[in-house]
C-alpha cells in the first residue's frame, strides 16, 4: 500500500493532526510536538518504521517508506554503514519508447539539486533521483519529512526541465 497525501494548494493541513502511537490514533497539536531526533540511526529507523506503520504496511520486511507525490513515488529507508544515512529515492514517471530516455550524449548520472543524483533505471524505463542525507543532519521528525518532499520536488523539477528541453529540441 502506498500512502498518498491529499493536500492541494487550496487547502492547508489541519492544526490538529492524527498521530499514531502504539496501536491507537491520538489527536495532538503538532505545534507542541518537539519531534526532536538525537542523531542516532536507531532513533531515525524507529521513526521511519512508525511512518511505515501509519501507511498500513506493518509487514514491510525491508523497512522502506513509500509515499506518492503526484507522479513521483518516493522510497525512503535508513542505511547503516560506516556512516548512517537517510536514503530517499524518487522514482519519476516511466518514459515511453525513447522519449526522455538517455541518449549516447547523456551521462547516466547527472547532478540535479544539492546532493541529488539522477540515474537511469533501464529495467523500469525511468529515471530515479537518489539523495543520501547524513542522520546527523536531521534534527527533527519534520526535517525527515521535509527531506522526502524536497527530494520528490527536486527530482520532478529536473524531469520537467529535461522534458521541456527535449520538446524544444525535437
């Protein structure tokens, strides 16, 4: 199941939002929630796992949060290695035929915005934007959600600019 936030430009999220904690939904004022993270991978992992449970995917074997923003599907997980990262992948719309597919003159990895890298996924016929954010750079739960949304927006902007560039060339 993919969680699809339903916020349009005309509506704003309510001041009181449902918050999931230990099997029940509580009403809490989000402005009073600290939502601070301590920079540890284990705390970030627990937060991502909580978000996954909110989407209804309690059985997700690899802990991957899937969120759909318009045409962009994001998959978010925590990677633990020498340094811990929040990995956000933005799957852009599939390209039909050779439309927007990489040509010989296009590098397979292109810098987009910040530390977002764009790759061509040949098996799926689409571009994928990947951003790795150090866990220590995420001071709050809100910063995690902002990072996911920013990745989706930056990847979509890159794709739109590429699509417009191809349209003006052809």
